């Protein structure tokens, strides 16, 4: 049970990190356009 919860938390953090990475790249591209 503890392992499953750890995996879930890890997946969540991974998704959040991926989201922020995409957001940063988007902002960077936008700034380069301007």
C-alpha cells in the first residue's frame, strides 16, 4: 500500500514538473517572438 502511494505521488510530481517545463518553454518561445 505504501509503495502504491509513493508511485502515485511520484507520478503526480513528474506530471507537475513536466507541465512547468512545457510552460517555461512556451514562455521562452513567446519572449523570443516579441
